[in-house]
């Protein structure tokens, strides 16, 4: 168990989210689960073997959509309850039970796609002509036709779906339940250590001795679990490789990129250009940190420190709301209404407690309001984190209202554009409202150190490492802790060169991210931020017309490809220019930080 944090039962209810908006009582939840199971049985009996013409195609998809609309809040309730307390037995059992029932449901309804794909394409096209409600779904299904397996095989694979989720669940159990940290000492004083306190506090601690000691203690404990975590990750990789081979994809990359609706070119370009072109700017930024803090050398544990730690104010949850209202007002009254409701109706889980998932995320169940998880540390940079998650919330708040359950979610490639857009709007607002050089430097350093570092460095380096891992898996090989450590260290050394010492323990950072269990996700952060950087510049220049275009993009959900959505917002990601422009902009920000530091 994590030491130094209260248990879930000890935190203030005001700082927790209200899952009763999903289900008022446990009985209501159980009742909904029971009713869903019955509806699936009736659906199976009514439609299996009876999908023959355009009318029955649309009828079965209406029933299919109804099942998903009921299933989503049930799964969300089970998973969100677990995410705030991984050690809670009741939450563990509820999530496990849902996983088993969900697998049975998936197996029972797997006939839908199989039978639809057995029909002539002309029949599906006529179904689209009769009703455009499911046009997007059917078009994507036709694209998948060449990778579809025999109906009985699809049914069997669906039955095993909860088992296929086991590596991710095992990773979380190891990380949040079994892994515990002893307090660490510096000059005779003891400090509490946990995942939450390390990532929320100690990584950015201005006292170099405390920061580096925390890093050593954290890395030492991670190392004890490296072999179990590596084996868990290898299980995930082998599952993906086997699935890619079974379905007839040329390689595991094509399999994982298929649902993102982008080709390998966009994926490789994002990694290659950032690794080559951004590195010089970030090395310059690292050198600035070293100079300002008077460090003997720049090491890996020093990369997250603030440029001006004495200036960064603490901020309360209540105070954060004004920042959100002021910065995001440009997106209109409807968007602001969502933000007000998020605070007032407890859509956000702010509390820090034992067993809570690390980091931050937004869950947006169709037909319900979004939920945001964050562990509020009272640091000003949390304003950017919360703005980011409210960006996800605003995206699906709009898309879920405008689109059906199949059309609401866009490609993973685009998913981080609305979230990082809000970070850019927050930065623009703060810069516009002060001429004070020190405050200006703090804002710009926040953009560089949090928004761009997080998305263009942390996650992009994960992506570069992940690509090396999948290249190895594609050759029919496996991985272990030693191999993963070496790959991660090589990527870090390639990016930072001789300007940053890659300290022992840096190679273990692959153990800290759940993203590796979500396909080719890490690179999409920099892809999304490339789009949002360009759109935010357009909003600054053009105002309302650019805002209107952006709101239309949010409402479009998954009805268009990432390239089409970007074009709607005025950005052409079919070329490398937006990425090159964004990297050049980061370079300008770093140069401005150097100039402001000399001025101050």
C-alpha cells in the first residue's frame, strides 16, 4: 500500500466524483447488468441468421447500438470505481465480474459483424442509401472485410476478450497494489514516497538533494518489479502479434494503425522528425535549467524542475475554476456551461488517496456526462493538466450529443488534439493578461516544461522506444527486462546526447506508463499537439471563424478521418509542414525563455 496518503474513505467527498449519476445505488447497477444480459439474449435469438437485406441490416444495427448504449455506463461504473481505489476488494470483484459478463456479451453478439460481412457489398451500400445513420459504421466494416475471420473464430475470440485484457489489469495491480515505497531520507530528514508523490511533487522538487534522492529511492523500488512488469508487457505484445498474424495483416504496425485511420507514413514521420529536429531545442532548454539552478551537471532526474520554482504559486481547486472560465471562454457559453457543471456536479475526482490510479484521464461514457480523474497537488501546473482533461470532456460532450454511439469516438490519432488545444488556450490567456517579464517567463516555461515536454518529449520518446519494441516483436522475438531497459536507455541517449546524463534508473521509465497496453498511443500526443498548436495560432489570428470551425470539428466525432478533421480546422497534416512549424515554434519559445532569463 502507498504510505503517506489517506485511504479512500478518509478523503473529503467534495473532492471525489459522483458515480451515482451513472447508477444511484449498487442495486440499480446490478439490475441494469441483469437487464442488459436479457436484452442480449433476445437480440441474439431475434437476429442471428436473419440478416438478409438492407432493411434487416439497419434493424440489427439499431438493436446493436442499443446494447452498446446500455453497456457503456455499466462498464464505466465498474472501471471508474476501481480506478480510485485499486486495492478495494468490492471494486476489484465488480470490475472482474463485468469483464466476464462483457466477454460473454461480446461473444454472443459477434455474429453481427460476421453476418454483415457475409452479405454482398451491394446490400450494405443499399442499406446506407435507405438510412445514413449507420453509413460510417458500414463503410469502416467493409474496409475490415479482408481481415475478418470465420464467424465461429470471431465468436471464440470475443469470448476470450476479458482474458486479453489481463496484461493491462496485471500491470495496474502490480503498480498500484503490490508496489510500495519506503520513506527516503536526506540529511537526517524523512520524506514520504509513492507513485503519486513522486510524479506530482518530487520530480519537480527544487531542492536538488531531495529531488535526486527521491529519484534514486523510486528507481530502486521499481527495479525490484522489473521482471514481472516486463513479462506482463511481453504477454501484451505477443497477444497483439498473434492477432495481427491471425487476421492477415502484413505486420503488427498495420494491425494497430488500422483503427486509427492513418497510414504508416504519418506514424513514422511524427517520430523521425521530432527525434531529429526537436532534440537540439530541448537540449538548449536543459542547459538553461542547469545554468539557472547552478547544477554541477544536468542529469535525467533534473529535467522536470521548474525554471523559477520560487515563483510558481500554489492554487486551490476553487481558484482553478476561474482560470478555466477565463481561458476557455473563447469557446462559447455552451462550453463554459459544461465546465461549470463539471465543478458543481462533481464530475472531477481531485482527491489524493491510497490505491488511486496515477496521472490524469477523462472518461466520457456515451449518454452520460464525462468524468475526470486527477490527483490535485495544488501546484499551478495542475491548471494545465485539468484544462487538458476538460479538453477531452468538451470533445465528447459535443460529439456524444451530435453523433450516434458508433460515430462519436474519433481516431486515436486525433484524440489528443482537443485536450492539448485547451492547454494552448490557457497559455494564450495567461500571456495576454500580463506584461511582467517574470510572470511571462513562468507561463512560457510552463508551456515548454509541461505542455510540450509532456507531449513532444515524454510521450514521443515512449513512442520511439515502442517502435523499437514492436520491430523486435515483428521479427518473432520476445522481450525481457534487460532488453527493454537497453532499448529505453538508447532512445534517451539518442535524444539528449551529451547534454544530459542519463542516470541509472532512467531506463526503467518504460515501467511507469500504462499507454503501452493501448496500442500505438504515445505518438498521438505529439500528433494532437501539432494540430492544436496550429489551430490555436489560427484562433489568435482570426478569432470567431476559427473557433466555429473548431467546435464543428468537436461535434464531428469519428465521422471523418484525422486528415479530414484537421482540414476542417484549417491544418493539412498530409504534409510535414505543420509538424515542422510546431517544432520551430517550440524553438522560438526556448529562445524567448533564454532572453527573458537574461533580462530578469
